[in-house]
C-alpha cells in the first residue's frame, strides 16, 4: 500500500508493457468511416450497433490491454506498484479529458459511488433540500429517498416538459436551503443535455453545489469542468469511455477536496508511514481509493482513454451529434413521437416506436440492428457512437419507415 518514489517510477515500463502491441496506426478516414476507427471495432462489421447508451463497444486496443492484464496473472502477475502506476496514468488522462488536474480525480468502483460520497459529505440536516429532475437515473432517486427518510431532507423533483428540464425550470425549486442540484449531464432516457454552467450559477448563488452524473456524456461530448464550474462528477467507463465495469473516475473541484471527506477507510489511503502504526494520509483524489481496485478494469480504461484522446473528443462530438440530428430529423419526417428535444446536442435519440415490442425486437434482429428492448418497452433509445456512420442511420430509417407503412 505504501510506495516509494523509486518503486513508483520504476513501475512505469513494466506496467506499460501490458499495452505493448495494443495500438496501431489509424487507417485513413473515408465517408463510410469519418474518424478512421471502424476497423478497431469488429462488432460493427456485421451489426449496426446502436446500443452504446447501454454498453458501448470497446476498441480492440483496449480489449487487448485488458486481455494482456488477465494473461499476465497466469504467468507473471504485476506487482502493486505497477498496478498503482497504471491507476495514476488513468487519473492523469481522465483529468486531461475533462480539463481538470490529476489531484482532483480519484477512482471509484461505480458511478453511484460518487454521489453517495458527496451527499454524505455535505452533512445535510432536516429542512435542507436537494433538487433533481425526472430525467435522472434510478440510483439517484433511491439515494435521496433514503436520505429523506433518514435525515428529513426535502427532495424536490423538476418535471420535464417535452423531454427537457432547462435551468429556468430548476430556478423555482432552488433556495437558501438547497445544498445540492444533482443532474445527469446527459439523460439516460432521452439524451437531454443539461446546461451545467447555468445550473452551477443558479445553485452557487444560493451557496449550494452542483453534482453531475456524467456516464452518458464523458467520451461523447467535450467538457471543461473549470469552464462550467461543476463541483463534482462521476463517470462509469462502460459507455462512452469505451471500457468495462469496475472503475469510475470521480472529480472533486480542488477547493472542495477538504469538504468531501471519505466515507470509508483503508490501507491504500496511506501516503507515508510515520511509525508506531500511524500514517499520513492522501489528501487529494487518491484519498477515495481506500482499498484494492479492480485493476483489470483500470488497465482496460487506461487504453480506452488513450484511444479516445488520440481521436479527440471534439471530433467524436461533431461526428456523433451530427448523426443524431440526422436520425431525429428522419424520424420526425416519418411521423414518430420523439422524446429527445429538437436541437439537443448529444448523440442519444429516443422515440416511441408505436408497435408491439416483441415485433420490434424481431425486426431489429432481422435487420442486423443492436438495440436493447424489453417486452413492455414502448420507446427505442438509439445511442450513436464514434464507430457509426450515416449509411447506418439511413438503413435504420428505412426500417422505421416500414413500421409506419404497416
């Protein structure tokens, strides 16, 4: 758990060796592959994969890094300093991805870990309130239902109008007892993209904070956390970060690191042994990493972050949001009821298919389209990623057009 600087620096080459051979030169872009990435995602060769809002495909380079890590366990397992070095690279790369500093980033296990840590660190009292909207993810409602019952806080829910909850709809619910506004930066339901800066201004004026569940945005959309004044965010890595399960980067604005205390303790928080079983503890983002991490997931995410940074999130956003607008316009012209607001700047489009869900699932499978849909689901959520193209969007619109004709 305690690492000398020599051990830490010496681990770099050994940890990086697991990534050897995992990267390769990108092919030239084309109209069918504007970002030059499709060869890295074998899953798109026979399937129109529109399920990235559920679980995205991972590039072969990142899969290779994860496989190399697992393979090493059977022959020559990496030691703890090597694995901790990998986690430090992940912290550095994620910080660069969102415009933060490494000290502001820690690694958790899942997205909801971050909001649990933040909500408990705020020491809320009876009469305090938290403002959320009805486009949030289920975990948030469960969390604040618990805190309402335990602490007596008030939970105020902003209702969407035509799939949107703009900042002005939050304003009547925010007052001097508002401790936190919590939103999904991009809604898992319909892809609605929140104006984080406006929400930050609104809650900061009353002395509260802004938390963002960013799992449906990071890796799809460019973000500078300093420019938009978000206080805290967490993102799992199995969606637009193109990795797997078991690691979730957690951002806490530097000025608030002292405020956001840890909610548990463990040996990995130790920065220095002081003797007689006493320790100096980490005070930056590493303090949230209290125990052994899911290091296989860390290696996987590290390679995925390298891949995303190589493509450029601004390029990914331009490509995928453009395709989402193309899809939405096509669905609107076909007469579908669309849950995603017009002009929404994200790459998720949700609409009401108007048919028997089992028939829709059959048609999707027959058409080679991958979108999860349960038997009672009346909506289809299309998640467009960097590996999709305009031809796939048009092929999907041919399928939906047939639904309207029958």
